[in-house]
C-alpha cells in the first residue's frame, strides 16, 4: 500500500539528506496527494518549514481545483502540521478542524485521529489542558474504530502518541494520568529505569529507554520522581550519567509538536503542583477477586481514584448498558457502596483503608475505547499513602483507637494522630459516619489557568474587583506566619510557615490537596491557596532559569518560626518548595528574585496597632484583590482606579456651570 511504501521511501530519503525533498517531489507526482503528508514531514524534520508550507498550499490548491474532498482533507492536515511547526497555532487549529470535518464525512477514522492529534497538540502548547484532553479522548475513540477495522503499525504509533500527549496534559493540570495497560507498562519501565540509574548500568539503562520509547504514555514528571533519590544522593555523578545516556532518547520520546525540548534537560512550559505524590510502588494498582479485570486505581497522598468498568447493563443504547440514573454511589467517612440497577456490586463495596471526605469526593461516568468506566475520586482526610483501597481481614488501618484516658475521651480520635495532639475536633462539621448517596458530577475546573509563557488566562470577571471564587477556603493572612527563601549552587528552597493552630483547624475541615498549589515556569513561580489565586502567597520572577518539572514540594515543619506562635513549645508547620536550577545557571545567584510580591501575613494582636509579621525582606506586599467591602485594600484599589480613570477621561466630581440652550 502507498503508506507502507512512503514509510520506506521517507527513511531512505532522510538518510540521503539534501536529496530528500527531490525524491518526495517525484513520489508526489507519481502517487498523487497521498504523498503530501510525508513530503511535509520530511521537510519539517529538515527544519525547512517554509518549504513544507509551500508544498501543503500547492497540494490544497490542486485538490480544491479537482474537487477532491479526500485530497483536500489530507492537504489541510499537512498544512496544519506545517503551520504548527511555524508557530502559527491559530491557523494550524483552523486547518486541522477543517480537515477533521472532511475526514469525518468520508468515514476516515485514522485521518480523523490524526487531525484530532494536531488539535490536541495545539491546545496543549497553548496551555489549554482540558481542551487538549477532550481532543485526545475523541482521537482515542477514532483510533479504537481504526483498530477494529484495520489495525496496523500506523494505528499503534498514533495510539502511543495520543496517550503520551494525554499523560502530559494530566500532569500539567497537576493530576495523575488515568491508569491503562500502556500506562502501567510505562510506569514499570520508569521504575526499572531508576534501578538502572542507581546501579549506573548503562546497558540496561539503554535497553529500558528503548522499551519506554516504544511504550510511550510517560512524562518527565514520572522520570523526575524516580531520579530524585539518586540526584539527592550524588547529583554530579547522576547528572553526568543522564546527560550521556538519556538526553536524545528523551527528545525523541516526547510527542511531536508537544514540547520542543526535553522536559528533564530543557525548560518545560509550566509545572502545576496540586497533589503530593505517593511512593511509585504504591501509586497505582488493580482489583483482585471479584474486581479483577474490572477495577484499576491510582493515588496520591491526598486522594485516590478508582476506575471501574461498567458492562452487561440493560440499556443497549449506551456504552456498558448503564446510565447515570442506574448508578448509586454511597459514601461514608470509612466506607463505599456501589449499586447498579438496585443491586449492590460486591467488588466495589466495603470498608476503605483510611478516612475520606464525602463532601469533597465525586464520581462520573466516562467513555474509553467505546466502553463505559465509572470514575470515583475519594479525597483523603489525612495526607498519607494507602497500601490499597480496601481494608483486609485483620487490618488495623480503619480501627478507631480505644479511649484509654480522659484526654482521649475529650479530644476523640484526633488525640491519637500525629501533629493534632490536643486539638479539639470542630463541632460544626457534618457527620459523615453513615452511608449517604453522592450526586454525580465533576468539580468545577480551577479558575485562571496557567499559560505556558507565564502568568494566567483570567476567567473571573471584574479583574481586581472580582467576587470570591466558589473554591475559596481562606486567605494567606489567616494562617501564614512567615516566608523564607534560601539557595545553594543547585537549587532554591522556599518555605511558607503556618501558625500551628490555624493550620490544624484548616486540616480538620478540608483536604489539603484542595488548599495548597504551586505553579513553576522556567523563570517564575507562584505559591497560592486554591480559590484565592489572584492573591498569591508569593509571586516572583527568578533571576535565572530553572527546570520546572523537577520541582518538588512537601509539608514539613520549621523551628525558625516557633517564636511567632501563640504556643512556642511546638514547631511550626510549613510548605517547602524546592526548585532546581537549570544546568547552565547553577552556582550562587546574586539574588533569588528579580521582581517579587508577597501576600500580607498574620497580625500580631498583642502589639499596639496589631502590626503584621514580616515576610521576605525587601519584597513588596501586594494589596489584596477581590470584592470585599470590609477590606481597606478594596477601597485603596477603588481610589486608584478612579484616579487613573480621571487621568484618562478628564472627568471629575467638581461642579460645572450650567449653560442654557
């Protein structure tokens, strides 16, 4: 078939270097517009985007003149790839959408998947992760139809690239990619890659890299997690090993058009941290017993997501045979129960390994490869890794401690937990100890999505006067005691310190993975509380480049802020963010930040005038944005807005002389 011949011709032509374009011109003349896509790809690989655009335009004109819809669609698809490579993303999107429409009309599922891949890739580069995932899911559905019809190497390659692109989008949104057979194989290979790195076994390292390249469905976030322990132990030796044995593999392993440089060695667009990762060996798993082959799960320290395949339902018109109205998900703080069509599902009913927040957990039905999947995400009450979703016979994971003394009777279960000793449980929380049905639906997306080149695409109207987000929980000044920043030759460490009582009050009311957030670009970072993004705890432009996807974060404690607390006998909780400097920027920087602002911190009510604690030295404190009539910063912003408006328009409140007509 033409596609098979073109693959061989393309390899031979590329090997001949400068003669590649001439050979493809001959192929195009001999084989028609089917060779256009390969001709464009070879020119793009040679770095000649102008020539690629010209070839695609000529092919499009010829196809339109001949009134050949299939040829026009293929030419539009080639044009979309050429425009994307030239940085014309909006034009690439328009061409890909036109191609998708024509290919859909002709019933070309493989062509549709290729067009959708371009659309997803453009959306990824623009920082629109959700739109990227939607296009990727549509592409996967088209590819599932292709596999059923024809299969083949082209379909397998495209499946790999689309799943890898989706994994990048999930990690960019700060969440784990959904578990699949390919994803499980990729994580296993990544773990073996880390073992080879620790042993400095170059042969095994190369073998696993080759397998990982064929598997796909991994990102730099996955590899960074595995490489982090070795880098902590011996950074210079490990960096040299990786530079020698991995760099070009990583460049080829990234999907075409997704990231133009390696996530690990080059600057990625933006790293959004929203979850605290679990150890790799416990990040995912699959069901056993009645759930074997039906259930897969993955977790971070703060949440666990189950994916249960629905099948054999009574409704023939929907995938899996089950609609939302047939599904009942009941949750309690330690238990889950699933009912389908009024019948309990044994494989998805039981006691959970730990406690969850019913109020923040959710479920929805998704479609994957024309199969229905029930997705249940449970938000954990404690930030820790579970050994598995369910308790087992003899397990003590979900047992409440026996109240041996008066203190335990007074403070309840909290008295036995690390860090909450002596903290009374809130009395106004809704009791979640009994099973209760949870309505279907995903949580609303995060406001103001991070964009690749820095900053945010604002979605809340009103700018600095916008009303509070529905996700708003608290302000930085409600719990932040101080901010510190330090550096060494290889990294920058920023700590946000919390008042202990306020922190544990917050922890007993909300899952922490719905509270804290960090976004890191190549030259900037933002630490903020979710729902209050327009008032970051710290926003700063770095004085040098960093590796965003190598950023780590954790909840820790600090001795330095002990004296600022009401009770200075205990350490202060803190959020620690560590950013690695780019290889060319290592060494001491004159200053960590070029420009920086910070939020106002907690007040000192015992001092006259209730002054606030100091944050980073020589860093300005930003006025608080948002519609809050009780906040003096609001009226300061109003005054500034009016002053600027008067300067622009000339209007004032001074009286004017009336002039008769």
